[in-house]
């Protein structure tokens, strides 16, 4: 999912953001959020993570 968020940010690939949102919608309770948030901060893609999480909440 982190790679999907990177591609969504760096390559402006909309489908990757949709894919990440779907992963959160289906498996969000099982994800290691500390790990994901750490690497999103390291990679500068926190905004994409926030966007995917908000979209998953609305789905």
C-alpha cells in the first residue's frame, strides 16, 4: 500500500490512490498503522495517506 501511495503522489496515478483506498476499506483493521504512518512520513506521502483514509471512511 505504501508503494501505491508513492505512485499516486509521484506519478499522479489516480488508480493507485483508489487501490490504496480499497485496501484500507477492506483490510484497514488489520494493517500495521504505526509502520505505514512511519514510512509515509519518511517518504513525504502523508497527504496521500490522509486522502486515502478519508476516502475509505466515506466508502
